[in-house]
């Protein structure tokens, strides 16, 4: 089961605008692959991605509303 967080994050993007990494609670997580993207009105867009960080690999859901990003869920990979 995933852990619901809904906490703000700082994201990084490449020159084409693709999500490449994010920072959460002082740690950086690299986005290895975007697994799924879907609209979630009224919460904007949700990105399910596989990430790697100091704690290993995980699948997370990131929510985007305009330029505001939030870490919504963390699922063990």
C-alpha cells in the first residue's frame, strides 16, 4: 500500500520541459521513467514516475497544478 503525503516539492526539468528530478525533505530523487500521466480535476495533472534516490527505487505520484508540484503518494517498488 502507498503512503499519502501531499507535500510540496521542488522540481527540475530539462531544456525540453521534461521532469528530470525533484527535491523533498532535503533529498534529491532522479526521475528514471514517467509511467503514467493523467488529469485529476480539480487537482491538475498527476504523474506516476519511477524514481531513484539514496533510499533506493520507488514509484511515486506527483501532482501538478499550474507551477505548483506536490508529492502525493509513495509506493515501494
